[in-house]
C-alpha cells in the first residue's frame, strides 16, 4: 500500500495583460496503472496565438521549458522556488488567540502527539470533542425538529422554513465591503 498524496487535475488558463501572452496548463492525474504523480504539460502562446514554448514536468519538482523552434530549453527546479517563496504564516501567540481558535483549542493534543504520547492525545481529543458537543456556541441547534437556545434548551415551537433562524454573530470575523475579515488582526490584507 502506498502513502496518500495530494493530486491536482484539470486545465488552467493564464493570460498576461502586459505582454498579451497566454498559457494553457494541464495538470494530469496519475493513471490507475503506471505513470507518474504530479505531471503537468502546457503551451505558452504569443499575442498572435502561436505556441512559442512548451512546458512539461512535475508541478512540485522540476519543469522543463523548451522553445518550439529549438533555440532554447531550460529546467526550472520548482521545489527550490517553492521553498524560497513560501509566505511566512501570520500566527498570533497562543496567549493572544481567542479561546476557540484551533491552535489554542488543540494545543494539548498537538503537544501529546509530538511527544509520542498517543493515549494522552486520544484522552485530550475525546475531552475536547465532548466539550464541543455540549458547547452553547453550536446554537442555534437543530435537533429533532426543534431549535435549541444558547443554554441547549429546546423551544416549544417547531422549525418553520418560512421563519428565519436567529442571526449568528461571529466573534472572530466581521463582514466588510471586501468580504469577511478577521477581527482585531491588523495587516492581514494590507499590501
């Protein structure tokens, strides 16, 4: 049995407004028998729609670029490029995180797993999941056709599809003109 892998499949079109060049890239999935993982092929076209460069390789390792007239070819080590250009994660210190942020919530499980204490990790995970099941933050709950309030108590009336559910107010995100943004995390979208 092999280890699981992340697989990309499908076609992507890229166009450059400055040069009017375009590219068609095909991410090929691994065939059932044989073949390689992470294969990619593509063509780069000039503003007149003529192919002047072809690309093939593995999207996570190396890409080979070759001009169609045979004048140039180049191999680009993508794995080195990915390592050099990977963005640094912006993570608040655990003490500054909201009580329900995942790194804070799951930190005891993560610590136990890193230490190889799998039984302790399972205990912490079970405790955490049990607490989440009982949490009032899961309200409004829909259970057996009735709404539950913040205390988990069921209202006497059944759910009516024409009656809107109570509005949920997020403590971590706010709706802005640009969409949902984290509350109190300056610089997330500053460019």
